[in-house]
């Protein structure tokens, strides 16, 4: 083995699609190439030891916003120990504004942009001792039909235990200025038949959760319907063998043909991620985001009320010309459209994105540390954005988690954003954290807040929280909920929902 492909994943459950693309396109060099994956939680010295054991001549590192710090340290120490190893870096985090970074200065070569073809070409030249004049190499954006698909290189262990990512298309035609995809000229689709053949091989090998990473899955109607029909046929022919499919959708593009197909999918089989980001028309224009909000509202309401699709809708705080009050109004409007989850994010200044053009006008101050979140701007001070980060965490624990379905209306009432904001102001000083809050502690926090700061009766609060406690299946009845129903343990034992559903979907389900 002379070529090692590696990355530090955010967690073990993630399997790198990028490394498998590189491996699939190594041609005659594939025999001397190996994929080894690590996680950012692992000790750098332990990773170094495993890499050195492989005795590679060339190492390719896939670099992202979540692993840039750890990967930089890893490469610096690798170069101290084994300076003769050629280090090649690539990935979105090092494709732009890389010149003055430690990782670029330490590495031997950088491939900017697409690496599917260029990584092989560079390795071929290095192994043949050819002179390579430039350190930063622009990756070749090859036609998708000429890229060998990587899905054979997910192992059986990956399929059984990890998130398997697939993509039917690349690129994005939209120009949202906070997003790296805004730098694409358009979106391209992979040839349909070969792609479906690969999906069929994964299915035959036992994969039942497909996570599509396409930025705009529903952009081309005919292409989308063919893929949905393929999976629907699998479900129809194997009704006792459930599938779970995750897609990212354009919110204002849902033609009737797609709606008719979506209605045929059973509960728990579809999850759509939809990026709304802002409902402020002025902000929309400033970030070059073109979304028909009226059509988006109609489509999200239809998906929420007429289908069993699980909706995960994104909002971003800190965008230009949006105050806390305006952001809250947008949040409440979006919540009224009834998605199961609203993911609250903070604007990040990703390298290469055009959002930087607003820095001076709106007095943006960004963190210098990944993920480069905005610290404050002229419309939201640091304290405000920090408070929104806490709101996001408590919202995720209480609302997005699906664990408080019956209790949530008591907490939110008719002003969801201000209600979760008030709860956050009250709860955070009591726990001084938003991560790692045990469920029994969270239950007690919600109970105490409702009992002390709302006009709901104790009986009403206990009744709602009892129903949620039974539904989420925790053991050990909390005393503050009063006497448990006689049959509460039977409900824990006789759960009807399929264990094959992802946990989040199971907790949101009506069963």
C-alpha cells in the first residue's frame, strides 16, 4: 500500500462519501490504495500511530469545517515524524482562502474543488516522479458520466451500522450568498440508469436508510419522479421491510406529479430537509435568495397536513438587516406552517462565500475559529446572538426532539419564539449548559417552568407530561408528575412503532 485516503469524520456513524469517490476513480492505482477513517474525537497520537503503521508514500486528507483544526494538528505532527510522506489536502474547507493557513503551508499539495479525477492524476505523476510545478492545483470538474460511482466501496459494516450517503446530482443553480453552493454555475444530474443500478445493489446488500446529499433534489421533475418511483416500488413489493429516505428539497417547487407520488409513501419513509433560512423579503434580496415564499408556505403546509413526511426546516439567525424581533416573527410564521422540526442556525462566514460583501455595511464580526459563526452585527449584538444559540439548543431538546408533543402547546401557547426565549432565559442559569442535559433533569425543568411561570393548572401540566413520559419510554416514574396510570408500564413494553424508524421520527410519530 502506497496511497492512504483518510479523513476525520464528525462521528463514527458517518461514512465518508468523498473518500469512496476518490478510491473508485484510482484506476490501476486502486490496488495500492486504502481508505482509513477516523473521528475528531480520537486522540491525535493514536491516529498518527495507525497512519505510520500503514507506511504510505502518499496521504490524501479530506478537509471540512468540522475537522480542520484536528486535521491541521495531525498533518503538522505527521510532517515532524515522517517528513518524507507526501501530503495532499482537498475538500471545501481548503478550496478557498487557503494561502495563509497552517494546513496549506504544511501540506505538499492542495487540490481545489472537485478531486475525483485530479487526485488520481496527481498521485500518478508523483509515483512516476514527474515534476509538478504548482502546489495548489485546480481540480478538474469532469462530466458526471465520466466519474466512476463509489457505492461498491461501502462495506457491509457501513451498511449495517453507519450513515450511508448517496448523491443523484451535484451543484446548485441558486446563489444564496452564505452557501458554498452559490459558487456553482448550475446543478448536474448523474446518468439515471447507472445510478439506480447502484442504489439497487445497495438495497440488495441490506441498506434501508438512504441519505441523499443533493442540494436541490426536486429541481428536475422527471429525474426526481424516477428515483421516487424506484424506491416506492421497493416499499410496495416489500411492505414489511421499511425504507427511510432523506432528501433536501427546494421549498417552492413541488409540482402535482411529485405530490401524487409523495402521498403514496407510508409513514416514516420520507424525511425532507427544507432551507427557508429567512422569511424577511429585504433580507432575502440582500443575500440573493430567490424563494417564492407564498408557494413555499403552501407546499410546507401541504406536506405538514396532508402527508406523513417528516419535515426538517432551516432558519438562519444573523443574516443582514434582520433584527431579533423580525427573526422572531419569521420563526412564528414558519412554526404556523406546522413542520415537525425547525432547525435554528447561526450565520457562518464560510470561506469563499459572497456573504463577505456585507461585512462593512452591517458591521459583521465573525469568529476566527471554525465554524466561523457571526459574533455580532449592527442588528444583533453579541448577547442577542448568544441567546439565540441557547434558544436553538433548548428548542432542539424540547420541540425538535419530539419528546414533548403533548406538553409543547402548554409551553408555546400563541407566541412560540418568545415563549422558548423566556424559557431559555429562565432555564439556562439553573443548569449553565445546553448540552448533556439528562432527560429526567429536562423533564423537571419543563415541569417547574410551567408550574411557576404559566397559568396552567397543576392537573393540566401533569396530565400532558404524563402522556409524554409514557410515550418516550423512560423508566422510573417522576414523583412530580403525580400518581402514574395503572397501565403505564404496559405502554412502555407494548410500543407499536417500528424500531426501524430513526429515533427522531419515532418520537414525532402519532403512534
